[in-house]
């Protein structure tokens, strides 16, 4: 199993075990009958270590946001467990859930629609205190909110302004301030910079890194952009059609990927160095992503994989260190869900 690097401690703060979310597909208007299920998340396991950033990448519809919602308890899991500091939180409700929720907060993708346009910035950032007044008693809220504005690099005097008076990057800073209001330990970031201009993305990422060091935060960072994910992540998980295809440290995944899907994703990332670009092989995947309501048997990637063999249709490949690399001491020795995992020379995102 891949270990965390950089600023992370070795203690898992969150452990996800065989998490499943199937959305029922129904037919009929009056008498709804279940005719199938969208297997949005279909048996995913991973750890998030204290103080680390775990990046999650994968094509649209592979289940990234559903994982985020399950961790936040915004969706109920069909099965599986989510342990927060050793306690299974996936089945909690009421007061017990509220207490845990305080420690796990979320920053959303679109700072334009995720902030209520009719509320002042002070009310938006201070809203979590309505549910958790113990963190900031009424008389103390204004000061707390102004402190948070300062922490995210906004002028505390803007407290009475409305979201439309801010730029996209500033709005995402407001979203981050709200995420920090309850002093959480974990922040789930679902595409936090995807809606922002490229020039602003770096500023928001730098802010998030600074806050992580300052408050010892653990991030689950979901994104499309493989270069951004590499920049911010200690480890990276690659999802395909509701499953984890490969997971490891950023170096293992970007420089020594062994799963064909990861190799294909990386081969499509633009590389600035013309020499590296000239020497690389671009892997073009054939076909579309199959429907999660009817995923292929065996390996889900087999309908698009250039290496697929009979075994791939018959046996589900487990996410584990491939035997051939297990005692190699090489960076290829990390979890990969492929029967024929091997290294391939792809130039990863810098
Ligand atoms: N409430 C729901 N009811 C039915 N199906 C759903 C629901 N929410 C998500 N899905 C389906 O589950 C699958 C995974 O969706 P999800 O939003 O988790 O993907 P994603 O990886 O976040 O995609 P994107 O990169 O586009 O945000 C998709 O096929 C989606 O249509
Ligand atoms: S298990 Fe087979 S189909 Fe799946 S990624 Fe590996 S080689 Fe391709
Ligand atoms: Mg999503």
C-alpha cells in the first residue's frame, strides 16, 4: 500500500472501506418499479492520512463527486464504511453525525452558484455557526468572520458586501473561509478551481497549501486537471467507472504508472518541453465510457483497453501491488487494479 510523503503524518484520519453507491433506476409514474441501478461508486477503498492531500482524478461521470458526497454524508452509502479516526461514520445520524460533520467540511466547484447571492459575505461565512453555536457565540461571530476573511486574504472590511461584488477567485476564497469556519480537520474539495481562470487558479491553490500548513488540514482534492493535482497532492487515486484503477504517491502515479488507463490519461497531458513532447506516444482511447448502469464484466476498462485479454472479461482485477513489482523496490510497486500491470514510458504532467 502506498505511503504518504511530503507533509503527511502516517496516521489515517479517514479510512474508506469497500464503499458502494448505487442510484436506483425506476420505471412507472404511480407505481415505481426498480429496473436497475446506476453503479456510481462500486467498491472503493482508500485512506486519507493526517495532513496530506489525496488527489482524485478520472473522467466525467466516474463517481468522484459521489465519493465526496458519501464522505460528507450528503448521500447515504448503499454499503461499505467510512471510518473517521477509527469510528464508522457512514451510519451515523442526528447529534452524533452533527458532531462529526464539524470536522469534515467541503469546498465546492462553482463559486458563482454555491454562494447565496442574497446573503452578505459575513452571513455566508458565519452560517455554520447557526448549527454549531458552541464554536462562536453570537457576540463573537463578527470578529471570527473578520478573522477568517483576513486568513483567506480578503479585506475584513468587506464583511457586509454581497457575492456579486467579488471576482471568481475572491468568491472561492469566501467558500474556503466558510469551509474553515468550524476549524475542521478534513476538507473535501470538489473541483475547487475548475471554474476559475488559469491565472487565478494558482493563487487559490497557493492559499490552500498555506492554510493546510497553518491548520494541519487533510485534503481530498478532486480535479480534472492532472497538472494541478500533481502540484498539490502527496498521493493520487485514479478512478474509472466507479472503481479505483490505481493509487500511489504523486511520483509513483505520474512517473511510474502501471495501469493502462492512467497511462492513457497521462499521455494526453500537454508537456511544455518540446523534446519530451516529440518523443512521447499519445495513447488515444477508442470508444466511449460505458454506462455505469451496465458496466463491463471483469475489468471495467476492458472495452477501451489495448491490452485486454480473455482474463480481463472474466476476473475483476483487485487493487493491489502487482506481484511482479512487489519486491522490486521500484516506484512501480504501488496499488494497481490490472491483471497485466506494467510500466510504460509516458511523460507525466510536470
Ligand atoms: N442523484 C443521482 N441519481 C442518479 N444518478 C446519479 C446521481 N448522482 C450522480 N449520478 C450518476 O452517477 C455517476 C457518477 O456521477 P458523479 O457526479 O459522481 O461523477 P463525477 O466523477 O463527479 O463527474 P464530473 O467530473 O462530471 O463532476 C454518473 O453516471 C451520474 O449520472
Ligand atoms: S485488467 Fe486487462 S482490460 Fe483491465 S486494464 Fe488491465 S489489461 Fe486492460
Ligand atoms: Mg463531479
